[in-house]
């Protein structure tokens, strides 16, 4: 059964999926910009297929990801004194 990984950073999500014996999962830029996830911990999972609780097999996991808020802080695109953006606003 697939575990819930939405809200986790990509690396942690992949590690959790691997504990289920699934060692190949895919990730895709949820903005549609096609950016590569070079440093997995800089990305947060905002969607997953199959959904949590569904059967999962090798290569079945597709994780939709966006850049993390910490990445926005480092890039200067978000001031940490402001209200944090909702996941839907993070790119």
C-alpha cells in the first residue's frame, strides 16, 4: 500500500517509498516548467500517484513537487518575516 507523502520533502518521501520495497519512483515539476529535481531535499511533494492507501509497485510512484519555502528564502524571493506562502503559491 502506498504511504501518504504529500507535504514531505522529496528525499524523505523517496526514502519512505523505498521502505515498502519500491526503489524506482518518478518526480515531476508540479508547475509544468519541467525543472529537474537535482537536490531532492529542496522540493516538497504536493501530489502523489497512486494515492495513499492504494497498491503500489515498482515504477508506479509519481510524485508532483514544488520548490520548498526554504529554497525561496535562500533565493531572496520570500521574506521569512512575512506570512509563509501556501503550498499552492510555492513554485
